[in-house]
C-alpha cells in the first residue's frame, strides 16, 4: 500500500518523520494480513493519506477538506487544526485503543446494500446492531456482535437487500467503543486545537465546523458515533465544491461520492497525480 507514494521525496520525508515519532515500519512492507490489525492499519493509512496530501500540493491546495472516519485526522491536519505529527500520535493511540476495545467486545461490521436508510435503521434496531456508516444511497454499514450481524444479514435478504460482511477487526463506530472513546477523550483534553484555515466538514456531524473546541468535542465522540458521509458530501456540494480528490489508498470514496452527488467531480489520487 502506497509504495509509489513512498518512493517520492514527500513520502520519504513522511516516513522519516514518522520514525522519529516512534513508528519504525515502512508502510509498503506491511503485509495484508498485518493490516487486519487496527493498531497497524490506522497509522499506516494515515501516513499514506499524508504523503498523498503533500504530493498533490503542487496541483493546488484544497479549499475544503473532509475525512471518512480515520481520514478525519488527515483532514484536520490539512486544515491546520492540528499539526500532522500531533494528528499522527493521536492516530497511533486511536488504533491501539480501538484494537483493545475490539478484543474486549468481539464483533464486526456488515454493509447493507440496496435498502433505503430508513429500512437499514429499522433492520439495525431489529437485529441488535448499530448504524455505523451512512456511506451512500443504498449503502449503510452496521456494527454489532457476531450473532447480531448474522441476524442483520438474514433480515437484509428478507427485505430485498444484500448484506456483505466487512473484513474489519471489530464493531467500530458503535457503543462497543465507549471505553476506548473515554480514554481517547482524555488524551484530547489538553491539546490545543486551532481554527481551520480552510473549510473543514466533519463526517461525524456532516456539517462545516469552525470552532476548535467544538471540533475537539466532536472528535471525542467519533469512535462511538456514525459516519455521516452522505451528509458531508452533500454539504460540500452545497458550499459550491465542484471537484473532490480522494487522498488515500484505493478509490472507495471516489465511487461513493459519485453515487451521492452529481454536482461534484470525484477523482482518485492516481488520476490526480497521473504517475501514481
């Protein structure tokens, strides 16, 4: 993951600084199996995102940023709310705490496809799951215990939808992360957040957020609350954003964005850079 980025000067600089901060693993050397560990996956993905952000600076800086779940930390750094080493240290802690919480609360996540949000919410309630991500029209991710996920899969089929179990290590963005969220909130307490230099749209609220203290409070509840990605993209469109670049591995958000809004041209990182 990110091999081409880390061959670039910006990527090498990011890995060197990350090593100074205590991260000794070159991201492209981490195996797919290891990336199933939340404590490894989260910092690795953040470093890809930050290396990608630096790589596109020559293409013109953004006027607005938003991040899906973990991506919110790179977005905060890009907006100047936090410097990126501070954001990275928070990601290291976040990954560790969420991995511990997942181990203490076995479960997972399932994507419910082809059903309206209202039906997915009803399905979550019936099965004992929680809405974790509202990703796109007809794609809602639920989190819960394994027995609840199995029940959700059955109900989705009965309602005419489809359910796909996700390869994640736990029931993220649900009350099962409450213990981790409390410990993470303590780490945030003494940090100084700055006002965003550019528009920052929170994927927790789906709204543009300007107050540093409010952003901090939102971040304290991020682990247990749902990702409101549809609302965040609709907010960007309402603000007049015409083009959005996905800065990270893969093209998942590009594909989701195209399903959410025809008013924005969504492009993946490889397309933006041309040579990645």
